[in-house]
């Protein structure tokens, strides 16, 4: 890897392919419009780091290695417009391990000197951007069992944004 080029990085939960497929089928059958997110790109961002030197990656991996959070089940059960007309699936309840994971990551990153967005964490999976208005529909509850989180690099390519997983870490089996 070229060492002088900054990397655009974020920690996230990557949506498993079977769930991503079910979510996109539901989205596409309801004609949300806008610019749909590619099925392979569905994710929930935990912490957005922005541009970082490639030399920072080892330290970030050590930081993630030191976290201990239980695996959990997330229910994506609400459709919501967030930010600049992003149609998103959100959980109506944020499970405490998700909050702990985000808190531990954010605390570790700030100790690491990484500046994070000051806005509070808002768990969401973006389905489509530049959506004019949300249809009045209730999504089915999409069940997402979380066993891992990862560090991703985001790159803009001619065929759209591409995320690559630099590393991932298991969440702990509850009670162990
Ligand atoms: P693109 O910007 O090319 O349309 P993208 O938003 O998916 O695609 P990135 O901008 O690299 O790609 O963002 C990666 C992830 O980090 C996305 O989930 C995005 O919503 C989130 N993100 C980007 N900027 C911020 C920010 N300032 N604060 C919090 N999260 C952010
Ligand atoms: Mg973006």
C-alpha cells in the first residue's frame, strides 16, 4: 500500500449479504426513489474518521483489538429521513452493546487524537440518497445479528463509492 496517501476511514457494521438482499428487495418494491445505495454497500457507520495517514492503521487496529463488547441483535424497524434527504432504516431501540461499542470506539479514538464529528451518534443504514419524500410505509422488522465490526476504507471510483474492509473484530459471546 502506498504510505503517503491519506485513507478515508470509518468503523462500521457491514450488512450480511442475505439481509442486504432482503432489505434492498423491500426498498426496491416500494420505489423510494433517489439514488439507491448499492446492495453490497449497506452498512451502519459506528465512527467516521475521515482522512488518516496510512501509518495510523496499525494503531487503529490495536485500539479496536482492545475493545470488549457483547454480540447483539439489532432490529431495523423504522424508515426515517436523515440529514440531506437520506432515506434510512433505523432501530426504534438502540441495544446497549451497540451504544457501548460506539462509546468505547469514540473514547479510544479521542485518546488517539482522532477528531470525530460532534453530532451525537445516530444509528442508521442509508438506503437511498436525494429522496424527495418518504412513502407512508412501515418496514418489516429486519433482524440483524451482530457478531463483528470492522475498519473500512472508502474510495470514490468511476463506478461509485467502494468500501474495503481493512480488518474486522469479533464481538464477545454474551456471558463469556
Ligand atoms: P459518497 O460520499 O461518495 O456518496 P459515502 O457517504 O457512502 O459515499 P463516505 O463519504 O466515504 O462514503 O462515508 C463513509 C461512511 O461514513 C458513510 O456511512 C457516511 O454516512 C459516513 N460519514 C461520512 N462523513 C461523515 C461525517 N462527517 N460524520 C459522520 N459520518 C460520516
Ligand atoms: Mg459521504
